[in-house]
């Protein structure tokens, strides 16, 4: 049983969970500064995490169905590998999705009893995104879905269950942090450009018509993220938030790593001591870039959280 649980946690891309944890940490600490309820905040984290993992698995289900029609030729071996290899089946995959959503629902019921009818409305909005994610993803709008779920919905939802109200500043903070979560997803689809093309999957990246043009848009996302950081500093007068600018060299490194990957999929980026934990491991070229994007999101969120802790 334990091995099967670990099997499904790995297949649900547990490595992506830091994007949930770090986003939650930023708003959790801000809510604590405002006298928020700790228990409600922790329960919200559990619910959001399992909803996130369920969405990842449901996306695999949709990809597998499309590959079954379009053919598996040209698709990376890693895509839906646990189903293609016979280690699992579509029925078990859907059962795990339901189990994860059930856990998320229990957390939602607990918070509803403590915080009122607004909680199920927020949960319904999140559930709608989960259900519509394959539809949005197939039309190149997965970044929009993730940006909404992990930005305004997550931040305002956690702040509400902890403090009993919504906040304009929390909304702005959510935009600044979630852009780096969107970057993580965007990098993933950019790296998987050829595989998505083989799977007949239209992503936002593919709408640019080529990987080189899609890469250029990555720099636009970087600009938006750091611009929003500057706006937060200007409005809040919290100059500790300037610590987030320490991630700029990391963003430059990530851009260069994606550029080299577009030229040669087997090339390895130059790594430094701050590229934990890759500098001493043999992680494949694809995942090295993906982990760089994940770590950028972690670093940015960490400095944002630190700025909140250090503020008056």
C-alpha cells in the first residue's frame, strides 16, 4: 500500500508541489501578520495541495486519450509512461483523481463549518477550474487557468479563511507571486513543445508558431513579474520586497538554459551551488531546465515571504 501511494504521488508530479506550498506560505505569513487563524490556514494548504495533484493526474488522463487517437509516435517516453508501460490503467488513474479530490472536499467542508458559505463558493470556483482545465489546456489557456487558481483564488481564499475578509493588497501580491508559477508551467510546455505537437495538444507556447518565438515571450513574463514587485514596493513602502530582485540572475540563467535546449535537447546547462540539488546529480537535460524554473519560483516566493516577515 505504501509503495502504491508513493507511486501515485510521484506520477502526480509531486515535484511541482512547491509551487503550491510557496504560494501558500507568502499569503499565510501575511495573514498571520494580520492576526489570521493558523488552523484554517494549514487545512487550506492540505486541500489546495490535493486539488493540485488531482489536476496534474487528470491532465495525464486527457493527454493519454489524445495520444490514443493521434498515436504515440513522436511523443516523449515520459508522457503517460506509467499507463503506457502497463504499471497502471486509466480506471485506476481516475480512481486516484477522485480520491485526491475527496480529501480536498473534506478540507473544504471543515473550513465551511468554521468560515461560512463563502468557502464552498471559492471551492466551486477551484473545482470548475479543475474540470475545465483539460478544455482550457487544449486551447492553449492552461497558463490562464493556473494563474487564476494559484494566484487570486489561492491567495484570497487562504486570506479569507484566516482573516474573514478579502484584501486588495493580497490580490496584488497574488499577481506578483503567481507570475513565477505561470513561468514554471510555461517553461514546462516550452520544453515539451515537440511532445505536445505529437499529441495534437495546443498549448500557449505552440500558438507562437515556433520555439524561438515562444522563448522570447518568456522574457515578457519575467518583465511582468519584476514590474509587479516594483509596484508592491512603491505602494506598500516595504523595501524588503526588493530582495526578490536577487532572483534576476537566476531568471537570466533559466532563459539561457531554455535557449540551449531549443538548439540541443541533450545539452546540459551550467549549474552553480545555488541550483539545488542538481549540481551533484545526473538529472536529465529536460528536468534540469524544469527544476531551474521551479527553483526560480521557490526563490522568488521565499524572498517575498522573508520581506513580509521583516516588515513592520
